[in-house]
C-alpha cells in the first residue's frame, strides 16, 4: 500500500510534507523526536519547517496513524508501529527499542474503558553493557 493511500485511509490529505514525514517514520525505527525528523528531512525539502513537523506529527497521533512516546523530561518520540508493544530506552546511549511481548493488562473495573496503554522500561542496552 502506498503512503498516500494510508494517509487517505486515515482521512489525512496526502501533501508532499505529510508523505515524506510518514515515510521517514516507517523507514526509521529509531523512535525519532520531532527535531530528528526535521534534521533528516530538511536537507531534501528546504521548505519544510519545524512547525510543519510538529503539526503533522500531532495530526498523525490524533488520527491514530502513529503513537507518541512520552519517555521522560518532556521528551516526545514517535513510532509508526501502532501495534501493542512495550519500549526500552537505554540510559547510556539514549536509543529506544521495541519490545514485542505478551502484555497482561490488569483487570479494570467494569465501568472503565481502556483506550490505550504504554509500557516503558529503562536500563542499558547490550551495546552499552
């Protein structure tokens, strides 16, 4: 499926900026910040602004196309993989890794409705041990 078709399926108009931002998130599993996305895309698209990056990422989160990862100290990272999975952040190098595992959620009271969940782990990755 083309990126433009995925955007249209989420009721997002596929502008060149939006296509490139989403393609970057798909191609780069490094859970980038908005600044990382900007620094990597701006050289090939000089008309791209940081405001466009922030607005586009916010739109993608709102439309449930990507997930926002509020890791710590106000740092927001983004993940195009919206499947249920956890994340691990290396406290030494700062890399964020996907952890695919069976997650047993606690039983919620009957009158509660879960809309989303996130699970984070911190430590040192194998490269930093």
